[in-house]
């Protein structure tokens, strides 16, 4: 009798809400306008108001990188000039404008460069992660996947959402549960890192594949980073050699 394909029930994944580009711009502009209105209502608090420009400048730099930071810094300087032009009692100082403008632009640029470099590094890591032939994954301490790379679908036939919606124990062969649980406990307790551990995993077509694992636990991140590879052919060859030598 042919084995029945195992198709996990997919549950919707939860995502943390994040600000999109338009929402970030709207919030930053609201902060700029709010600071401008605060200055108009209390002209004696000009210095404090200008310091508050750090908030929208940082917001745009962290969202859009160096372009957002530079634009926000220049906008902050433009608003300061606008304030002084609208105030008949204001004293104009070219050096003062240069100092404030330089501070705003430098803040936006530094934050923007940091964000752009971080995104570039993340893109490189993501490219390596997604392109790896090995099975790469992160598992929380409770035994549930939090991230998998495309190699899982190529090896076992499940899409990422199917894997992420089920604990690892549901994919492991029943005869391997005890050894797998013991290895997981030793790994998460800090007894040792996992090197060369083998167990069987159910594929989408109902068959089982032998996988070999290396893993490290990161308590600070609350998870386990694993690297696996399909060694089914190797395991079968080793068994065949062992049987022939008897």
C-alpha cells in the first residue's frame, strides 16, 4: 500500500506591524509641523524646539537610509530659516545657520549610512541563506521553526508556511523521537553543540529522509540555529556495506 502524503494544516502566521514608506513620511511631517507650531506658541523655547528635530530626522533616516536622513536634515534647516524670517525680532547669523544645518545633515547622514550598510549586509546574508543547498533553520526553545530557507522545500517538499506552522516533532520519525528530544535537551541546556546527529524526517510524499544535523544554541536570541543535509543515499550505502560485511 502506498504511503499517504502528509500535508500539514497551514495556520496563518503572525507579523509585527511596521510603518510603510508613506506612513513614515506622514509621521515625520506631522512631527515637523508639531515642532513648528510649538515654537510659534512659545518663542522663548526655540533652542528646545530645535533639539526636537532629532526625532523626525532619525525617523526618516532609519526608514529611508542616507537619502531620507539628508532630506530630513535639510528640511529641518529650512524650517529654522522660515521661523526666523517670520519673526521680526529674530537675529540672523550665517554661522549659526551653518552650524545647525551641519548638525542636522550630519545626524541624518550618519544614521542613514548605518542603515544602508546594515541593509546591504542583511541582503548579502539573505542571499547566502536562500541560496544554500543545505537546510538552514532557526528553531525556538519550544521546538517550533521561526525561519527556514528554500532548501527545505527542495528536500522535503513542504512549502515554508507548512513547516513554520508545525513543531519539529511532527516531522520526525516516531522511532527517532526519544533520541531527538534527548539531543535537543542537551543542546539547549548548554551541554554540547550538535555535530553529526542523524534522524529521519517525513517528506511531503509520505516517505522518510535521513538528515544529518549540526546545531548551536543561542540563549540570548532564544533559539537554535541548525544546518542539515539529506544523507539518505549515504545512509543506505552504509547499511548495504554493513550487511555485506556480515
